[in-house]
């Protein structure tokens, strides 16, 4: 293979050489312009792509749709600048602010964690309706059907309560919320609930009920002003206690489930943050809460479903003496009144800048119904409302953490904020069944009966 006259050296004819050189330089020029054009086109396209990617990235991450988004970077950036650049973020901030602004004189600004949950959604509505500002926080996890949480969210949305989707373990997000809103109270209801599920997924209890609680209190203690904290403990802390009724001063050092142990840990953690940082802390030990918009993992709820579907239901008896299992079932409206009463009587926290100036309030209350009912009786009431006979299987209660009997002494809550349960199980279940058949669109005798009954109301 020959390289020919390349390099221009050694050619005999001069004019030919010049021509060739001119031609070569022409070709070079043309090539370089082409190259320049091509490379500038490429540069333009790359720049456009990068710009688009950046815009895409920011719209995805701000407002925070996922718990682990980049609040930190945006958090520190100039808020005016970020509002101008990230319209979506400004809209989000506006929603947060509007939702938390009270509409009555001296109204509260309450951060409700677990607001898409059963108790959280009811409490959020009650507070909003009386003129308090309410901001919800919930991670919408799939422990039970998240579509029920979404439906509660829609209900809240229609009453101008905004729920931020995020995790209580996301400290950046919590700090951001406290930067936007000087919350006067936290109603902390987010938790991994359920006694039996703790054997399947124990670490979810530690993550939400222990780590998550600490994460929330860390932010609360450094907020200025510090909010007062009212939070959900559980009757399960009484564990193997046999003294009836359960009083707040009874032993709670023998939990029968990991769920109970994490709630007990919560009470110890509450003591610590009260003691060191002056956070006003009120723990509420709920006793088996039930009602409309309830939790599908609880017996009254899945009994209703299974009875309607003609499926067997398990009715537990105790190991000792085959006594029937009984619960102090508490209607949701009574629990809501208890939560609101606790918020209304909560004193201000006493710390600032991570230091306490004086002793702060530390309280624990039972919130129950004070009238235990056997599970057999519960099934009988459901049968009568549903117009269907249950297929009962009476079996010994498995040792999975459930306790055989609960009964609340609520005299402390009565003394301090007039707590007095007013709905018995029959009246409460009637409302639950009415909601259930309406929500799931079930045409049954129950629905007709309920219509007749509500016509009488
Ligand atoms: N319902 C009862 O009978 C009962 C009894 C005793 C105590 N409690 C306590 O009351 C509180 C409310 O219970 P509920 O029945 O409404 O339960 P729920 O499961 O309906 O509500 C809890 C909500 O918290 C959310 N959540 C869970 N972990 C979270 C996290 N890490 N970050 C953000 N959100 C999270 C869930 O998505 C859920 O919507 C819980 O603390 C529960 O342990 C309930
Ligand atoms: C209920 O609790 C109170 C304390 O709050 C106590 O004085 C009372 O004796 C208790 N009642 C019963 C029946 O145990």
C-alpha cells in the first residue's frame, strides 16, 4: 500500500503541488468548520439534556414525595431563591402553612403524626372542625390496605387538612416542617400497631415505635418554641398484670408482646426527654379502639368481613379455665375526646435550645370504656346488625402476645380533663357496620336495617 504524495514532499511538478496544497488546505478548512459546527451542535444538545435532567430532578425531589429526598440541600438554600426557582416547592410550603394555621383565637397548631391512620384521621378532623391548625404526617405504609389510608386522606383534604407524605425517621423533613410552622403541639399517633404482626416483622416495631419516636422528640426538643407532646401508648403495657381494673400506677414491666415492649420503651423515652429537655409529655394508653374508618387488622373489622363472606371466625378462650377472652372496647369518638382533652390540658414545654429551664409536665392516662365485653358477645352484636349467622370456631388463644382481659380505670383522665366514655359497644358497632357497608358498597339486610334505624334517629 502506497501513501502517495501525502505531506506534499517530493512532488516533481510545482504548479501541481501548489494546486494540491491549496486543495488540501481547502479540504482542511471545510472539515474544521464542519467539525466546529458538529461539536457546537453536540455541545448544545448535551447542555439541553443536562438542563432538562436538572429540571426533572428538582421537580421530582421538591416537594418531598419520598421520605429520603434532598431536603438538606434545599433546606439551607435561600428560601426566596428556591421559591422563585422551584414553584412546586413554594406550593407545597403554602399547603403546609395553610393547613397548620388556626382559625380561632388562641387556636393550636398541631402536627398530627399517623394522620392517615384510624385514630389520627378522626383526631385531625375534630381539631380542624373546632378551628385548630392541623398538619398531618404519614408514610402510608402497607401494613394494611393503603387505599383505606388514601380514602381517609381524601376525607381530610376535603376539610383542608393536608397530610405530608413522609416518615417520622426523616429528621430533615421534620426540621423543615418546624422551620415553616411553630407547632404548639404534636399529637403523635404514628406507630407500627398490631400485636400479632410483631412475630412476623419485629424490626418494623423498633423502627417506628422506638427509633421514630426518638427522631421526632429530637426535633421537638430543639424546636423553638418547643411543642407540647401528646402521644399514643397502649393498654398492652399492662401485659401480664392481673389486677382489675388496670390503673396507671399498676406494674407495666411485664410486656407480653414486642409491640407492648416498644410502647413501654416509649414511656421510658418520654420520661427521658421530659427530664433532660423539659418537653411536656402526655402518654395515652388506649384500650382497643374501634369505629368507622377503623383498622382492617382488628378483630371486630375482619369478623365483619368474614361473617359477610360466610367464612369461619376464631373466637378465643383463655388457657386457664376456658374463660372467654374479653376486651374493654372503646369507641373512637370517646378516644378523640380524650386526645383533645389531653391536648387542652397539656402545659407548655419548658426548654429551649436543648436546655430545660424548669420542670415540665409528665403524664400518663388510661383511655378506655371501663366495660369489658367478651368476644362472643361482640360476635353476637355483629350477627344481629349484619343479619348473618357467624360460623364460629371456639379455640384456645394462641400465645402470640394477646392478653386475655383488659379493663380500664379512667378516673385520672376524668379528674384531669373530664374524660367520660359515652358509647357502649352495641351503639358503637351499629355506627361501624353502617360505615362498613357504605364504604365497601355492600347491599345487604344490614344496610336496609341501618337506613330504617337512621330514619328513626
Ligand atoms: N387502635 C387501637 O386499638 C389502639 C390501641 C392502643 C394503642 N394504639 C395506638 O394508637 C396509635 C394510632 O393507632 P391506629 O389504630 O390509628 O393505627 P393506624 O395504623 O391506623 O395508624 C397509624 C398510622 O401511622 C402511620 N405510620 C406508621 N409508621 C410510620 C412512620 N414511621 N412514619 C410515618 N407514619 C407512620 C401509618 O401509615 C398509619 O397510617 C398508634 O400509636 C397505636 O399504637 C391504638
Ligand atoms: C382507679 O385509679 C385511682 C387513681 O387514679 C385510684 O385511686 C382508684 O382506687 C382506682 N380504682 C380502682 C377500682 O382500682
